[in-house]
């Protein structure tokens, strides 16, 4: 990606996480950003594929704002029912006229209260697409393919909307199984962006964490707080099944609980859920044993990153070299082969 100017994309970087800084190091996110100029210049459908919490809707809003639609409506629609009449909310009609065949020249009908009518001229962003009923999937495909519709209170109108959808990494299997209409998915996925999970872009975590802490403090009207090097190292190591959303929630909890201006390793350890981060402790372990297991894994991971160099590991951990040796002895760890948790 050498030669690609990403300077313009600073707002895009922030959009993917709700405030992420532009000086990212990970190849995974730079690859995403390198595709944005072509995506924003187009009006084709866009699928944003990634795990939940990776910032798919924020990136969709950025594409909308940076493209031709910035002053036009951005309508986010959740296709998951939950007791709602999804077709009524999306199309403005519970049961519109059905076409006698797919080759018919007749147009589908929409109502003015529906999300499709409200999004005309702008962007329609779809969440939980797989939950849209089969009948609704076919109608949505017709509308996107034709680009126009009949309106219950008027004649034909041009929809002129850009569809985008947030989908999970397993979307291809849903299409193969027939749970998602093939033609609808083809209409939506003319362009595709794959958003990496946070664990796939660990190099970005320190800068991202600093940015998020700054935003959290500002939103809460608190004096700025700083993360120490050991605290940042721990944040880099955690797996984040909930991605950036989980990182933000962790940092919000820590900021609220910390009275001082420096967030240290102990502040994070007090909020980390051992069952959700790192090695899951055995059911018979006491809280003290679970914490010791966590410390072993944390020190072992740091030593592996430093290729066993104690001086470098001690610097990252924020302790004296002698204290690190002492801690390792207490945990039953050797310098050459630090045992894994439970070993």
C-alpha cells in the first residue's frame, strides 16, 4: 500500500471506532482505509463484513457523509423482528401487491412511513439482514434492482438510494443454505469491506485506548487520565471477543473507578473479567488462584513477545528486573520455559 494517501481518511479511521486516531500501524486497518476512496466515489451497494463491535455502522455513516449523500438521509434499519412487523416498517406496507412473475414490468409499492421511502436519495443501512423474512427479501431485491417504486399516495418515484448492510463473517454460508436471497445479496455486495477484529490489529490498541480514554473523560467532564505502559501492554494482550465495543466498555469502567490521573495495571486487573479475557480459570480455582493464573499468562505472554529478554520484559511490565525475577519465582516460572497457566 505504499503510495496510498490516507490523510483524507482520518475521519474514517475515527468513524470505525467512534474516535480512533489516524496514526494506526496495523496492516489490516490500512488495507480497509485504502479502499475507501473508491467506495465513497460509487453509488453501488456495500456490504461491511465483520464481527459485531468492529464499527460497521460508523464506517457506513462515514462512507455516506464522504460520498455524494452527505446532505441526504442516512436511515439505519434493523431487520430483526423482536415482535415488530418488519415489512411494515421497512416498506410502509404490511402486504404490498405481489408481482405475478419476476419478469413483470410492474413496480413494487411502498408507503411513505416506510424506511425505504424515508431513505430515498440517500443511504439505507441494514442490520441483521438474515432476519428479514423471505418475502421481504424478494421485495427488497425488486426495489433495489428497479430503483423506483409506486407510492400509495402518489405515482411512481425514483428511490435513488444506496444500500449498505452489516453482515457477519459467515454470510456466504447463509447464502449457500438459502437463508439469504442470492440475488438480493448480489445487489447489496457489489462492493465489500472486511473489517478486522480488534485481536487482528493489536498494534492499533495503544493509540486507540488513549483516544478512547480521552473521549470518555471529556464526555464525563473529568480531567484527562493517562494509561501507563504496563496498562497498555495488558490492553494489547486481551482477546476482545466484543471488539472495540468491549474495549470501550472496559475503559469506561476503569475511568469511572479510578480517582487518580494515571491508570495503572492494577486498575485494569480490578475490572478484567477473568472468565471473558485470557485463560478461563478452572471451576475449582479460588479467586486468588485465578488471579495468579492470569498473572502467569500475562508475564509469559510478555516474555514471549520479548523473546525471553528479562530486561525488556521488565521495562514493558513497569517493574524492576529483580522484582520480575522474584515474581516469577513466586509463580513457579523459570526464565527459559515459563509455564502456561495450569501447567
